[in-house]
């Protein structure tokens, strides 16, 4: 089946790529993504300056394959590293490049966006409004006024289609309020739902210890346990953002969950925890599984079922 898609005006040979943060901090990581069967790739969220991030252990899978917990703390090489990568990227490869930016202030996001705009590259920006793990920095996605102000400054600077990475919302009023903000910005082309479910706590039953060291063990939850929260956010924004696209992320362990994300309204699907646990071979496997599901159900393209979840 045809699992190609178009996102922010660029064509992806298939809808799958990495969730920002996984397999994308260094050039060695990004090379693995380029060599994989993914349809695209996105870099680790960049700050203005390089960061080491939080002390280890700062990521662990949860027992039973239900998901993961992380408090990485935004380790990254600094935006100039990713700008340089973007300048040298082979855009003829048919695999589009997305760049994640997560400035610690609006001023930093302005400086980074201006630098990417000045370079005039065909990569697509995804602004991260949802890192749950920097001590003392609340997730901007939960402050609608701050997010609207940030978008009102950044959208005109970027001046072409771009996206934002959102935290999960858990209340219909919040879906409504967030969508009302996003609909004010015409060149906001996509929203990526969802980042990790912030500030969970995982405890080992035997040792009675937290699974990660930072923040007394508190960290963002990912993987299968967040699938239904992810699907709800994808579908809530698919219904509320006409003319914009949704990237679905959360709980994709096989072609079946990728299929459900598209049914909920996703135009592309990112994989985080399962990529971290399985490695880049996940993309060929999930692509094949999704294609087989589509053939079995009689769907030829993603458009045949995107957003067509049936309600009762
Ligand atoms: O680096 C992190 O701790 C991190 C980030 Br920036 C994010 O957006 N989401 C996440 O789960 N971890």
C-alpha cells in the first residue's frame, strides 16, 4: 500500500519518523536515521547553548513493555551544530529534514529562528513547547497566554510553514482554548501530539528505588501506556484545526498503533520509546505492518482512512 504523505508542503516517502529526542542528538545518531527506512528525521530539541542535561540514569524502559520514563534535561549540542547539519544535509535524498528548537527563553527562540531563516534552507522547524524535564522551567504548552505571545513573535519571523510540539491535554476546555490560539496563525502548519506525559514516577518493586535519578525520580512517560492520551490529542486537534495537519506520536509499538493514529487524524507518525528500545530497524517493521493492515482492510492510501474514526 502507499504510505507516503505530505507534511507542511514537503513530501515524505512514508509517514514514519523519529520522535524528537530519540536517535537524533549527534551526527552519528542522525546517520542511523538517514540509513533507516524512516520517511523523514527530526533533530534533538536545540537550545542556544550546548547542554549536558540531567544526571544519569535519566531514561529507563518500564517493565512489561508498557512504556518508558525520562528526565533527560534537554541534552543537546547547541543550535549551531544542528544549523550546520541542516546546511550540509542532502535534501535530494527524498527524506525531508525537520529541526526541533526548544529555547529556554523567547529571546533564544527568536535568535535561533532568525539564524535558520537567514540560512534559507528547505528544512522544517518544529518548536518544542512541551519539555517537562528542565528544573524550574514549566512547560509553555500549559500557559496559553505565553504560548500565544511566543507564536505571535516567532510565526512572522519563520514566515513559512512550521509546527509546534505539544504536551498532552486532559480537558476539553483546554483543547478548545489551545485550538483557538493555534488557529490565529496561518503559517502554523502542523501540531505534533504528544510529548511525554509529564512528571510520572516509576518505582522498582524489589529495590524500592526510583527508576531515574533526576527530580526525585519524576519524569516524562512514553510508550504504549500513553497511546490513548495521544490518540485523544491527535483527534481533538484534527477536529479543531481545519487546514492544519497533525503529527501523531505516543504508543506506537507496531503497525496497528500507527494505523490508529492515522484514523484519529494524523498525517505523519513519530516513534519514540519503541525506537529507543528496538533501534532504527523499527521503521521497516512498522511500515510493513501498516502496509499489510491497509491491504487487508482494502485501503490504498492514507487519505482513504485519515481522520475517519467512527463515533457511536
Ligand atoms: O530532554 C528532555 O528531557 C525531554 C524533552 Br526536551 C522533551 O521535549 N520531552 C521529553 O520527554 N524529554
